[in-house]
């Protein structure tokens, strides 16, 4: 109307003429609460045309809401930021997600009531997934007035419960919810049960956070909540209790309405991060905390429940995104400190703030422990289900999880697959590589092939099988080659026994039949010698079983042992030969056993060889799905996945020798956490190995070595360490939903090294070998029969305590051992120009040179020589030669062996100081060996 337009022009003119000269207080008053003066119509009321809400002050809060003589309670530690909380700028979308997908009229008010928060206007934002988790009903009833009440005059209280137990050790099942009527402040405390002791503990926590107990508690008429013990506690502290009559619990509608909002926000938190229901308590706790930050209107001023209670503005930096992935500083795993080269971080899920400090509360599903870090970084955009397989959403809203219903399919032609295509222009066969695969096989079923000449081509999916190169076919066209195994085909490497010795050669075929040819190379036309193999296709099994024909060049001894001699050598190798493999080692068992793989039979035999070896030792017991679930209900950990590791062993010429398969447990998926002392297994020290070598040289013994096959599969699992694994993917004999209950350890388990060491240590103890006090992997003793401990050798019969002693060094599954016999009474020393010493000098009582250059010595007159006298053929002193020997071998063992006192060492070294070089030359010349 013209009147309204005139009023607006008059206001604008008033602002334009007076803003420049107005003081700051008057300028703020006119901008935010400018009022019209009474108009000419005589209206007595003033009409507010421009109105903005201002934030309530601390003085007003204390005046209207707190009793005289009282002070507001301190801010809880969980609402105080630490050094890692630095976020101060918030957009409307971020506030929408942080507040449980609540729809506010003006998100700017949230930052206006915070301490130093800055609101960033990014326009309208798309609704999050949590916005659809709840479709609220229409509002009913009216709100309760709160102007006449003050802080803690009336507190509404009720018990909340979740539909499942929460995670962690506390296993929260219930929660105590309290709402202050005057300030609308919310408190939530966990309850393990509905016993009076748990409720009393929650009320004491409420008194610590709120400052005191409420004057009046209003609650439902529930005997489980207020028994005699709880009522007595409240009455003794000056609090009254009012319960709603039976059937009229709507009188407690304030806490009911707040609980409904908490549930809506918690549901949005869980749905937004795709979290399971067992995290309900943390979602409710965080929802109640964030509800205290949402501002409202109190006495025409902006104020949040947090401000009305504590008298200060909340710090927005402490608003951590719930259920986000958190990486925090972590240096120790229980009692073990991480090394400098290990990452000093750990990941987890943010479940709230610490109740006792300003740190974050993080839960790790792998270790099932809570952490309270103060140095961390948060990734709010990553879902926890992408890192922790056992974190699966079960809330009922699955728009983003439909992809999980599609089973994973293996790509038949992954990137890197080699292909061959015929160029239609040049009619030349071109080789290329698959570089890109179709993301949608139905809409765009084409593969991108990049050829070796730099050109590219798009190939339809139906034409790809024809481009895969065919494996080479055998040269033999008849049925004889088909009747023989792949390792006995023509030109295959074999080891043949002839006249008691093993010889390396190849299988050849001519018009006369099959033949063993001994030659240095398969392409050599003329053989060195050969032996015909008549009727090989019918008798090859007997030849291999008897050890006459061995696949590959694998014999480590080429002298066939006699049947009478006891030996551990078995010429028939118990492994699968890799001599005739056509392709490299496949990446997985699933690919190796595919029908299209040319080496399928070889890898199938290798897998059976590895699986039957551990199965024969009773390593595992098969379980059905029902038995597995029964064990899980009794507290057994979840099944750990396994995989089959395929390798190709090479010979001394770096040629394929053995196709090996080993079933390995993926120990990184194990839920249990072990300390270093529980996993550690010692190994032989390097100085202990040098000691064994020196002892072997001194005693003139051969230091022998050996190893244990499938060592980690022999360790026994204790009864309290139940371990269940899944069969490896691709196992052709594994039934659906089959599990393995381990009786012994497998490779990959974290405690397999420790169990193996305990096993081998016990076996060696039964054999009479005891560990050294300085090195637990150095064993020594006399061998005894475990069934007859009295069978050990008596040292008194040999005359020497060290006779029959066995010393062994253990390094995981490899070992070296030495058998000590009676020492010789004398030693010989051979001196010549190329070798100083090969043995000790014998004490024969005479002094004379022999024809071989040896010098028997009598070491009896060491102290009677004069230093500096050169050694000549006419003046050969026994003490001079002894001085030379003793100076070159400066060990106390030399003196004890020769029967000399330890005090003679400095004197002999002084004698040799001036004439060492002349002595060496004279000895070499006199011995006739220049």
C-alpha cells in the first residue's frame, strides 16, 4: 500500500542520514531491534519491523536460571577440545550431518551460539542417507513451560534400552536418560542391568556432572527404576520423587519427546556410516550431547541448553564426527614397544569423547579395545565397513548396499593378459596385452588391446577366447605319449640309476622306442651313452617306485646306497616336478586349477601333496557349519581365512625343479592380540655358530646339517587356544560352509614360531639335549633313548667327560650338529711356506726333522732360551719353535692343551718379538718346502 511504501522510504532515509554519526551501541540497536514510533493514528503499541535474535548473556543466564549463591557446573571434559581438534568452519551440510540429520530453520544460529565457530554458506545441500532413516510423525500436544523453573528444580528421568547388547567389555543394555525442565539439558548414562546398584552408580555420575541432585525427579511408575535403595538415597540427599500414575506415563512426556529425538538422531548416525545396531549406545550418547548444542529461543534470546547450564558458549572444535575412521598416535602394543621403522599409528572407529579427559574415545574392532588418544586425524568420508569386515550394517535401510548381494566374479581376461590377433591388412600375427576391461559387460562388452607395435584395438568380449595363445602341443602324435606322465615325455629331464650310480640325462624316442640318453644338453645330437627303455608306458610306475627312474635332475647323491646301509636318502623324490611347466607360477590357487590353465594337473598334484602332508599329521579336523556355530556360541573366535601359496623351486642352474604348494593362514585377520613374548621364538646366535665351526675344526669332525619338513605344522595348539580357519579359496575338495578346527599350528599363525620352538625343545630334552644358559638355541648332551633314559653313555668308561657329547645349534627349522669323540693325546704341526699350521705338535720326547717337513716337538724347555737368537739348521731350539707356535695362536686353550701355565704367555711373546720373521723363513727352508 502507499502507506507501507512511505514507511519504508522514511526508514531508509532515517538510516542513510544517521548511520554515519551514530555510536556503536546505537547502531547495533537500530540495526537489530529498530522500532517504529507511534503513528499519527494514535496507536499506542510499537510495531517491530526489523528483528534479529541476539545471544543471551552469562549474566542473564545466571539471573533467570540459577539460584542465588550457586555457580554453574564446570564444563565436562568431553566438551573441551584438545590439540588435535582444530575445526572451526562449518557448512550447513556438515552441521546437518553432525546433528543427526536434523532439519533446522537457520544453521547459522548454531555457530552464533558457539565460541569461535564460523558458518560457511554453501547454499542448499543434498539430503544425506540418514535423513531417510526416520519419517517422523506429526507433532502432538504442547510443550511444557519452563520460564517459572530454574536449573535442577525439576528433572525428568526414564530408562532407555537397546534391542541388542553394545560392543566392548561393558556390554551396555540399558541407559538412564535425564532431562532438565528449565534448560532442556540432556544426560545419558549406561546401565549394565536394572539393579539398584547400577542405577545408584548412574545417579552419582549425574550428581558429579550436574553439580548436585535435582530437587524433584519425575519418572514413570516403575518399580525396577525406583526401589527402596534408590528412594532412600534420593531422600537422604534432599530430593523428592514423583512418579506418573499407572497407565498415564504421558505425564513424563518431556523425557519421552527427547528420547524420541535421540532415537531419530542415533538412527541417522548409524545409517549414515552403515554401522550395526550393537553400536546403539554410542549413537544415543552422542545424540544427547549434540542436542545440548542446538540453540533455541529463551526469553527472546538465542541460547542452547549448554549455554543455559554452563554459562559459556560451547566450543565447536569438540564436535567430532561420530563413527568416522580415526588414525591416532600409538607406540606400544600392550607391553611391547614398536620399533623406529614401524608405523606409530593405529586405526579405529570414533565412538564419542572420553568421559574423564578431553581425548577422543576410539574403538578398534580388531583388538576389541578402547583407546583415548589426544593426537589423531579423522577421515569422515570413509565407511568403517570398508576397513573392518565384521562391521556390517543391519539397520534395514539398504540403498547403498545392493552391490553386496552380487557375488564377486573373477575376470577371465584381467589386465596384463597376453593375446595374439591376426592383422587383416598385412595378414601378420600381432602380439598384444589387455590394458582395459569392460566395467559393464552388458552395455559395453569390449576389451582394449594394446599391441607391441603401439597400435590399439577394441575387441568384443565374445571374441576374446579366440585370441588367447594356445599352449604348445606335443610332437608325439600316437597314444604312447598320452600314456606317459608329463615328466616322462620325450626331451624331459630325468635321473637314471645304472650300475649302482645315478646319472643325469633325458628321455628320447626313436624308431626303436624310448631310450635314456646321457648328454649335457637336450639339443645335443650325439649322446655320451644311453640305455633303452622298452615298454616304458607300461612299466614307468615300477621304475619310478624302485628309484631307477627319477623325474628331473634332483638327486643330491649320485651313488646309489646299498640296502644294508642305514641312510635317510630316498631316491624317489616326494614332490611334484616343475620341469615341464608351460607358464609362470600362477597368482592364486583358483587360477592354477582353472580348466583353461595348461598346468592344471601339475598344480593339482602339488596342492594334494601339500594338503595330504599336513592332513597326515592330524593338523586339523573338519567342521560343519552347525559345529562351527556351536563353538562360536561357546566363545571360540571367528574363523580365519587361509590361502594357498604357490611357488616354483629352482635347481642349481636356476631351472624349474619343484612345484610347491603350501596352505598358509592369514594371521593378520586374527582377532586375538598376542604380546611379543607370546609370539617370539629365539634363533641361533652368530657367535654360537662360529663356536660350533671352531669345535668341528679342532676335533676334526664334520659339521653336519639338516632341516625339518613342515616345521610349523608340528607345533601343538594348547587346549585354551581354539583356532578355526577356512579352507583356501579354490580347494577342489572343500565342501560348502566347511571349516577346519586346528589341532596343530599352520604357517601364518602369529604363535606358530613359539609353538614350534616349544615342540622341538621338548623333543630334544627327551633325547638328552639341554639348552645352553647363554643361548637357548644351543643344545648339548648325550643322546639317550626316550623310552630308556638309562641308555646314555657313561663318561667314566671312555676316560673323557666329553666323549659321546652331541652339540647342536637350532635356527628355526634348520639345525647343525657335531658329535664329539675322545681327544687325541698329541697333536701335529706342519710348517711350510703356504700353511702355518694344520695340527698340533706331538709330544714324542725327541726333536728331529722328518722327510715330509714335519717337526715333532717336545715342549719342556721354554724358559731357558735367550731372546734375539736367530734360528738356523745348526741351532734349532725347541723353545724357539714353541714360541712361534704359541705367539701365532694366542689363546688360553693353546696353553692348556700343551700343559703350560698361563703365566708363561708374556715371556714367550717377548722372546718372539725380535726374531719372528727370521724364524718363519728358517723353518720353511729347513723343512725343504720353500
